[in-house]
C-alpha cells in the first residue's frame, strides 16, 4: 500500500515538474501596446493592452505644469450670453429611462433636432487638451480640456458627441477657439453638445448618467462664475473672438523690435 502511494506521489511530482519546464520553455507572447496618437505614450496607471480605461488616466507632471489658469469663461456654443442656444437637459436632472442623474448640460441650437449639426464648438476657457478621441460609439468624439481656476484648483471641461475634432492632444487652446463641431454621437441622439465640468486630476470619461455626483460639477455654474459681466462690457463673443485671431495665442509677437543688424554691443 505504501509503495503504491509513493509511486502515485512520484508520478504527480514528475508531472508538475514537467509542466513547469514546458511552461518556462515557451516563447513569451509579445507585450501588446496602445496604438495611435492618443495612446502612443502610455500614461501612468493606464493598461498596456486593450482599450485604455480613462478612469485611471492621470496627468503627467509635464502635462500638469502646462495647464493654464482660466480667469474668464464663455459658453461653448452660440453667443457669449448663450443666445441661439437652449439647454435641453440640465446638469443633475433625473432621467428614469437612463437610470440616473445627467452629468452635464445638453446644449442645442434653437432649431432643435439636427439643425445645429456641424455648428462650431468653442473652448469655454483657456486650457490644455488632455483627451481627444472616441472612447465608445455612444459617446462619439470627445475633447477634454484641463484648466486651473483662479485659486489654482483643477477644473476640466468635456465636450462630447462631436462630429469633428479640430484639435490634437497636448495642445494649448485659447478661450473661444473652435475645437470641434456639434454631432450626434454616431447617430445615437439628435445633434447636441454634451458639456461637462469636473474637479479632476485625470482625463476620466465615465458615464453620462450616474447615481452619485462624484467629481462632476454644474457646468453652467462654473461658466457663470467666471463669465465677464463688468460695467465695461463682456469680453468678445466666441464667434467674433475666433474670427479675429490670426494666430494662436501661444505664439509671441515682437512689435517695434530692433533689427539684429542695428543692435550695438
């Protein structure tokens, strides 16, 4: 009986050792890497295979240092006073069909349905592009801009369901600059801009409806708090602002400077 048990034990041990040797001799599969301009350099805590999970996309130290302070904000569609635009579904309204609270504002042209499809979408404030892509068919194309409020706290604005993206990752954007166009989220909805604001250190996309507010902020309140309404008049409308700028605000202009040939030691 003892010899039989010993024999079984030896056979099992030999099988385990043989399996281990076979496993170690196998050629390791090449590591999958994220591809495309969005994922060419894998951010900290992002997966190295499959689709990126934006809930864990934290800004690098380089990106965080580039985020500009935003002292003024305008609405991302229509005029500086939201003329020609209405809010079809406000922030934190309950939507029984979707099973949660709305995480942003749904901004529409006054014609309704798809009459505003292709209309320009403006950056609400000076910011850094920390996401520009399409995380899912339902979301469609999305842009996330990172800002710092006057107190230095991080605030992100998100522009979703876009038809076109007119900027690229890690670009510094001026307030009022055209960054995209109104879309339908690949035909999932009538044309509108889903506009969000978050208190965030990462470009998390998340869901359009949720039971808890998490880091979501009221975008209309954020814009209103930083909107210029002084007695000197409000700042130029995004439509005029975008048309009058011939070059990005990040380029320096040297006016009345001396020619190098005229400089004296």
